C-alpha cells in the first residue's frame, strides 16, 4: 500500500467513523419539521462561516428548488449570501453582529434558525442564536465535537465527533442531504394522506349538513389520519417560544355557585344532612374557569364561548372582565347555565345542575365566528375545554380549530358527552374516569388500568398524545401506544380539606401554555402536574377569592411538610413562571410558617451549593430557590453560558431534599421574584460575609431579614468550567 493510498484509507475511515455516530433520528426529524414549513407560512434561516456557509447555501438551494421529488418550494434563506447586508452590517456594527442583526430583521415566532459551525465557537453564530431565541424562533445547530458553546445555546443540536474540520463539514453535507430526503418523504406522505382525507371529509361534510349546527355528536369518531404525518412519538411543538404567548380557550362557560355551610345535625324526619348558615360565592365555571386560571398564571387569554342574553351571562362577562380575560361570544339561544355545589366540612355534599338541556350555540352568526377565527389565528397555544354543551361541536368553529391546530399546539380537554377532538390536536387530557367512558372500559384507578385506558383513548382518537390525569396521583403521558408511558406523580401534599375543583382545568391550561412556550410534552406535563398540585394545595377555587398578597384561610391550608412544584419553565417573570412557588409561599405564611429564599445561577451544581441550600432550609419551614433564566444567566456570565438549561437546572434543584420549590426569573436581578415571594429570610453564601448585599434593602422593606451562611471554600461554577476546558 502506497503512502497516498494509506492516507486516503485513513481519511475514509475517519469519515466512516464520524458518520456512524451522527444522530440520524434527529436529522430525519428535522427534515420532517422542515416539510411543515411549506404549509405553516414560516421559514428557515441558515448561517455559517467559510465551508459551513457553503453547506448552508446548499441546503437552502435544495429546499427552494428541489432535491429528488417534485414539490412546492419551502421558504429558506442563507444569511451569508445577502452580500450587501453582510458588508453593511460588518462595516457598521462589526462582524460579530453580521448574522444576529439579520435574524432580528427576518425571524418571526415559529421560524427555524439553523446555525452551522465546525467549532461551535464562532461569536457571530452565538450572537445569532441569542437573537433567534429573543425573536421566539426555534434554534438548531450543526456543529463539530461536543460540548461546545453553540450546541448548549440552541434548542437542538447535531454534533459530529471528528478530529479534522474537513471531516466535520463532509458529515454536515451528508446531514443536509438526509434532511432533504426526509423533507421529500414527509411531503409525499402528507400529500397522500391529504388526498385520502379530502375524500373522507367530503363524505363527512355531506353527512354533517343534515345535523343541527349546535348538536353534540353521539359518538366520538377517531381523529383524521392527517392529524400527524410523522410518528406519534413525543415531538416538540413547532410554535412561537414567547415568554408569555397569547392563549385561546374554547369551550362551554357557566356560572358556579359554591355554598359553604356547616353540618351539625341530621334531619328528624328523614336521613338527610342539614346544612345551616354559611355563605355563597360566585365564580366562573367550565371553560370560563379554565380561562381565568390560565390568565392568573400570567398569560394573555381569550375565551371563545357561548353566553345567553340574561343576568347570569352578564354576571359571567363581568367576572371574566375582572380576570382580564377577553371574550368572543358565539351566542347561546337560551339561558346561561348555573351549577351549584353545597359544601361543608371541606367536602362537597351535593351538586345541582339547573340547566341540563343544552340550547343551540351560534346565535351571533358569522361575525362572532370571524372574531373567533382572528383570535385562533393569532394564538400561540389553544385549549379546548369541552363540557359537552355544544361549543366544541359547533361545525364552523371545528373547521377553524382544525386549521389553527396546524399552526399552534392544541390541547383538547374532553367530556364523555362532548365532541371528538379535531384533526391536528397535539394532546388530549381526559381524566381516568373520562378515559374509561370514552373507551368503553371497566377498571379501577390503579396505574395499570389507567395506562390501559390511555392506550384505549389513543386507539380511539390516535395518533394523538394522551395526557391522562389521575386526580391526586398525578398523570400518565402516552406518546405512542407501543411505547412505555411517562408517569408523573404529584409532589405537593394537599390538606385533608383540599378542594380539587378546577385542578383538571388548571392542568390543561398550564399544559397548553407550556407547549406554546416550545416545551416538549414530557416537560409540559411534568410542569402541569406540579402546578395543578400547588393550586389544590393552596385552596383550589378558594384561591380565586384572594390576591397573591392575601393568604388563604384555614380551609385551604396544607398539612404536613410542604413540598413544592417546579413551575418555572417559562421565562415570563414570577407571575407567569412560578405561580406555584408564590402560592406555596402564601400557604406556608398563612399557617404561621417561615418562608426562606435564596438565589443564584446554579449552572453546575457542586458541594458549595448543596451546603448552602441545606443550611438555608434549616432556617425556616420551606426553601424557595430563585433561579436565573437562561437569558438572565447569559447576560450575567456571557454568551457561552448557561452550560445547563434552566428547565434542567430547576429539576436538579427540586430533586434536593432541601429545596421545596424553584422560581425562574428572567430579569438581571431577583428583585421581582423577591417581591412576589416576600421571604422572611433571604440567604446568601459566606463569600458575601462583610460585604453589602444588594437585595438587603428590598428584603427589609418587605419585613424580611437577609442572612449569610458559611460557604465551602474553593468551589465555584466558573472554576469548574475553566478546569474542564483546560484538561
């Protein structure tokens, strides 16, 4: 073998080895998601330097043109090819801003920004990734060996392990061609499904024409096979990742009356409890309650519903207006429903439904439907809260929902007497009893039976992801009938008088919000279980009767040690990101406990952090950690940080026995978080001993005290990162 042949063989061996280690499933998934850009009005922006720039332009040419199969073009733009912009930006702002400024100009929520780099360290690409996240775009990276700053900064990365840059770039070219092949395959499959669906829809439309517009289907048919062109395994929503996306709740609204009295005797003439005294409280019910609970988590919410022109409807409109929920009223040709609960000793004794007959929906006609269409078109996330009274069965509205679900994640909270989910629904959220009715199954509330019920729902309505709620036991997420489910237990200890009313609505609304923020279903369900658990522990619907500054009464107090939820997956500030943490603080304070809080980045958890948190927890009855978001940490520590995303940092912190809850804040300082929590004790590590602490004045003004606890010398996240880089 000659020297030249030996060199070539070694070169090919390196290439073969590098190719064998590429995450092919992710590359194929990217291609499937790029295919969706064709129909969703979004685009791909690509950037790279040198050889990576050539690969980036190769990809955009294949997408705008064609790879193998004839199809309509996909919007894709190579930023480095905009020569006038590149030279002007470089001259005026410096080459580090050459891609970031273009991203700020072109990227829109839901667009995809793909950054290609052999090293993963180019400053102009790091700046572009940050700009893309600020714009609400989905960020991907094709890089060389991991770890590298770019791979940790984006949502998803495909890395290539190779010794030479040329091998990395050759692997990137293969990845580009694999993505294009996946695009062609997805488009072909979708077009075939659409052809079949069109024939089915034509038949269904003809049949539906004979039904009343406001009727409720007698059976729940399966979802159209066009609901998902890709396997039903867990997939991240291709949607805007705003801090607080606009949400739309669709469903039946009614007025809830809660009469709270006391039971001291049994009737003398028959075995019936006598409820005496007490008071009656009014609040929104059904989909209106779901809208209010979601709005209280910090999200802009519009409710699409049907209300009667009566005093009850007027009262409900007033309550929704006070909760800052916008209302699109389709009109109800009858009375607005009222439901009453009789409660005593922390239990519901009886429920009264004054309007069992459901009047027709849609009295306001096409103008109201057009307003609903506008709201749904602009929505970042959608929740259908079906209570079986006709709104979710409205034929015109269902067509609008199916189209909106192609653009934004749609969560369907079903009812046994309600309508089937529309095509393209992302997740359905029956509780265990509803799932058994929908699937015509018997069984108990055991985990095994609940999983089988979820599988049955998937079989009836699939392919669609099923998040089955298990009351006080948490939830089960099924993304594929043939795959093991994700089981998420509850973490908050509810009191013996806890009122679970609205917990399912809270869960579904929080889930829709998390999906709208771009979270994976597994992340969203985990966060929703924790948030709903905290809602129940804080008093359930009674929490609506007081602001976060007012503590709940004894009926909603928790018993036993508090164990709080991690609800800080969004970056919308304390009100949006960690409503459960604030409720936990309120509940602990209400029973006379001491709220302790500490703050930090906790990018790489080490022994110094552990000791700090353990000491802090011993100072009170709960410890809430205020955690810098990814953007906040990056501004504080530089574009190469964080090493670990905020969602994962929060989960690791919550796994510690010393930590009861995590609140993620997006500002440069934890001032807003401290105002929301009002801790009795604010803890800093010993490296602040003898120094002025910035938060001290604010904590004192809120009636708290700042303290310093001993710190383990010689440990810091920055030194750990530097040590790892130099090895």
